[in-house]
C-alpha cells in the first residue's frame, strides 16, 4: 500500500482554492471570461453569460465570432491576440452590441500565465458604463448649450451698450 495523504491534501487544497475564486468571480458585478488565442471562451461568469443571452454552460466553448456580430468579433479577437503576443494588458471603452442593443462597456484584457510564465489565456473584465457615458454625453451637450446661450447674452448686452445713447454710458 502507498500513503496518499499528501496527494489527497493537495487535491483538497486545490478544490478549496478553485471554489474560493469561483465564488469571487460570481460575486462581482462585472462580466468575467477567459479566452484562448482563437477567441474561444474557456470560462465565463453568470453576468457575462446573461449579457450574451445564455448560460455559462451553453456559451463556454463558443468563439467571439459565435456570439458577437462583425466587425466587433474580429476587433475583439485582435485585442485578445495582442495580449497573447505582447504579454501586456489592455483597457478600452467601446460600444458593444449585446442582444441587438448598443451599450458602452469598459473592457480590460489581462494575460494569464501558465507555470512556465507563458500567456495561456486572457482574462476579460467588462463593466457596463452605459449609464455613466450617457449622462456624461448629456452633460457635455448641456454645457455646449449653456456656453452658446452665454455668448448670445453677452453679444446682446454688448450690442445694447454699443448702441446706447452717449449719456447712458456714464449712468
């Protein structure tokens, strides 16, 4: 007989670690997924699957081309491959069409390394920032409108001043 105590303890420690990180990824408000070099989903949390209109079980194994329209799928794949090739993370904000609706998302692509230090997968962390971007655009538009009105009012006051009878200037 062989003593397998150490192996069993290592297996239990691995199972506990996996459970800890799975519960962590499921508790976040962000869509999380891992992808391989070909853009195939290796893992995704419930939030990601819900955004894509499915379940993690149904969507894991699908590719970016399977779940996103072109040209978005090809652009996403280029970003994933860039992380693999350069071993550098990348963040961006973009409009993503999810279930036919455009939404602003803040996306982070980060390399995941294997035991040899090579990039083995890419971690996608995507946060919906559509409400924030929509509010930001509304504020920018309001600011432009306000600046235009200030210029108009200033021009009106200047016109009144320039065309007022001479005696009114001193009053």
